[in-house]
């Protein structure tokens, strides 16, 4: 059986590790803030780290799905046109039956990841000393390619979805010529790596010089 590459699965696993590091740092912040406010202003902090945990779960599911897609049989390389058509006639229906549901779920999971990650950014922005947290990649995909795609400033209406590279799944990967440079999606993994690094940097600045209590046993 011929397999494709890992479809960016390894890059996705790297992204998970970065997001988990951001989650750990957010919990540091929460423990510190909980003491500062004596537990009276922790509601938004609870939502922030809940949404980040949900984002990581969704990301993990996307990586799992890429692994499953990569395991689906593909035609061997070097086939002649007649051999390729014969392979499709023999295996095409089975491959399509397996790939279809996996690709549908991957697209749904990818879009949901952006929606939850953006809410996480909004909740995090409300935390003391963090400031407006609007990671560009997540913001643009959520606002311009999912939620408000039909408004002026976007108009990228061709519905498409791509995957296969280290950048991760891409929303509206295919474009008409006049829209090819309008809010291009850099890819889920690229956008979440940007998200995690900016979040950690903001948390580090907020906690600089502060005494962070250790996790509860």
C-alpha cells in the first residue's frame, strides 16, 4: 500500500506542545491572580483557561485525523494512465468512502478550533496586565474567512478546504484570481503557533517579578 506523507502531523504535534506550554503559563497566571483578588475576580480567568484547554483538544483531534487520512491507501507512483484508471476502478469507491467522512470532520474541527481560540483570546484580553490579545492569524481566519466572509473587506466566497503541508489545514485554500491575496490563511498550525507564542510573551510580561504560587498537590 502506498502512503502519502504525514500530511503535517509532525508539525501539528509541535504545535500541541507549544499550546500546552501556553496553557501551563496561563495556569501560573491564574494562581497568581487568584491570590491578588482573593478569589473574587476569577470567572474570566476560568473561562480563559477552559477555552484554551478546548482549543488544545480540538487541535489534537485535527492531528489525529491527519494521521488517519495519511493512512488511507493511495495509488502507487509510476502508474501508466491505463494502470491508474484500473486502480481507480478497483479501489476508488473504497478510498472515497473512507476519506470523505475524515475530510468532513477535519474541516469542521478546524473551523471550530478558530472559533474557540478567538473566544479564548477575548477572555484572556480581560485579564489584568494582559491587554488586548488579538493574534492576527486566528483573528483573520475567524473574522474574514469563517464568520464575516460575505462582508466588505473579505468576499472570499469560494468554499474550499486544503490540507497536506506542515502549515496545517487551510480554510478557503482555493481562490479566484481576484481574491488570491485577500486574507490568505497561513494554516492552522502556523496560526496557533503564533497564538501560543504571543500568549506566553504576554503572560511572561504580566508575571515578571511576581511570586507565582506552586500548583496544588
